[in-house]
C-alpha cells in the first residue's frame, strides 16, 4: 500500500498526502501547485470525460501555463486523477473541497455540487478510524462552514467536528487566467477553524510559502474572501461612474490624467510605486466572470436573510447592470448611424483576456444586446467554444457566429464588418493595426481603453483616454 506521507530528499521533511475534490479552475490549480511543492496529490473529479482529458494533459478551461505544469506533475507522479469516491481518497489526511459553487436561477448559491461532495465525505468518515481534516476551499457565504457544511458532515458520518475530524475554511484568491502564479506567489494564506490542531496541520502544507499566514475563525475566513472581492467590484463601479461624468461634460477630457493626479496622493501609493489596486480603477464595460457578480449577489442575499440593509452593495449591482448600456449609448454617440442592423465584429466574449469563462461576461451580454437590435454579429475569441457560447444564450439563437482563427477574423474585418467592438483584446496590437490601416473608415471601439496609448487613427475610439 502507498505510504501516507511523502519524504522530500532535499529536506527530509515528511509531507502529508492530500486529496482535492473537484478538478475545476480552483481544484486543478490547487492540485498542480501542491504537487509542484512535492506533495502526493489525488485529485477527485465526478465528470469522467473531464478526468480523461486531464489525464491526457488537456484542461477544460483557458489558464496561462497550466498545460505544461499539469503534464509535469502527472509525469512526476505527484498528481493523479481519480473518480469522486471515498475509496479514491486513499491515505490522505487532508481533503480540500474545491467544487464549483454556482448561482441558481434565483441568484442564490446552488448547494448541489458541494452537498454531493459532503455526502460522499460524510459517508466515508462513518467508517474511517483515523483523524482527517476537511478543508473548504470553495467560496461559500459567511457562516456556511460552521453551518450547513458542518451539519451535513456530522449528519452523514454520525461523528462530531473537533472530536473525530477537523473542519476548516481556506479560501482561494485566484484570478481567472492567472491562477497558477497567484497561488505560487500567494500574498496571504488564510485558515479558519475552531480546531487549533487542524489549523496547525493545514499550515504545514504552506511551510514553503513566504507570505502572511492568518489563523482566524471559519466565518472570518469566509468574510475575508467576500470582502476582498466586493472591494474590487466597488472600485470598478466607482471608476465607471466617474468616466460617465467625464463623457457627459462634452470636452476632450482624459480619465488617465485625473487618475494619475489622484494616485499621487501618498495614501494611494507606496514609496512612489502605484498600488496594484489602481488597475481596478480603470473604466470598462462592467465586471463579470464566475466570482465577482456571484459573490456580490451572495452577500446581498445573506444581508436580506438577516434583515440587514446594504444600500452600497445594492447600488454596485445596479451600477454594473447599467454600465453596458452606458457603453452602448457612448458607441452610438460616436457613429453617424445607429448600431442597429449593422454587421458587428465583436472581439473578446470571455469575461477577460486569456480565459474561457463566459459566466456574466460583458462580452456575452454585449452579444445579446446587439442581437436584440437586429445586428449581424460575429465574435472572435480563440479561447471559447461554440457550444459554450450557445449554452449562455437565454434561448436557442440562430445565426450565432464565432471565429476562432486569426485568418477568419481578418477576412470578416476586411470585407463586411461595419463596426469593430473590442470588449477586451483577443489579438495582438500588431495583428490588429494592419486591419485598421487597410480599412481606415472602419470604426473600432475599445471598451477597456487597452490600446488608447498606441492607436491614433481617426476611427479608433477608446471608452476612456
């Protein structure tokens, strides 16, 4: 039988075996980085097709650097992929729950994925003699770890947290598209548990991380994750509303100049270096993705359940909903005729560059808005599959067009496109400039101002300057 620990030759340190439940973005990222650090990691995934792809070195989403990293840890045998069954946890003494926590149709947490994982773990714990620590890495509303998660484990196992097994919340802080580097170079490790020995055990996993390590209560750990994400939504909505005001003044005003003047305040920089948070104060078409909108809705729902008034969070949600329409009106104000019934080339429908996530994506919302206006729309995004785009539509949509090759993009742009709308860059500036120069009358709208310093052509319009 495989030993319960791994001994690293260079340090002679004994490392606990680890099981990860869920091979989505969070689970696979966590598994790969821990395997890189020498741990023996067993990643459990319920979807057999996804397991097969991962075992062959393919990943079901776009993530920078993940394919070679996955191939490396599978080859070294530090990472193995298994069905989501208790027997596959093997001799692991740490089990990380990393299943997705999506929203249901009412915007509330869909508990089915995590309850399925908890049911499997609880049933296994019933006949498990050794101490084991269960770590919730999935994002769940504050109070969940001590609440429904603990209850589900205790009910199915007939055992008690703190007496027979440990339970903790260890939130992730991984950006879509940059998850590997975010975890490799983490700036904080947060562990929340009421069982001191569980925190000690989990922190042994992070011995080689040179960053702050916080020991907190489970609900505090959950709150840290939500407070971090909602702070970003507030900053992005704040910047978008300021940009609306600048545009309304009708002068040739530069948002960049205004932002630079603000960040010179020493409270916005450290030793004359701007804070990374300043990047979230750049206007755009609104925030999206599988995390920020969901987390904002979850906290608003939690507040309603506890009869707490949250006018700021409600305003952020409203402002973000309105932002796409503000961008739409701005584009039409720059054109001689409305966007309606024109042929539109839409660049970037995933929620940000170098990702494949379409959940709450401004690009998808813009696609839907253009279709409503009777436009002929073709989107270019090499990270997105047609089936995924079709599934994001409210109803079966005829005439959806998705271009995934640069040649196909150039053909449409040079032949029949009336307008180019770039939600975010899905091609390089060097690939785009020849197109714009070949068709100098083709309007191009840059909704994130990504190339505002690089293009000076008369029909290039940046949402902010």
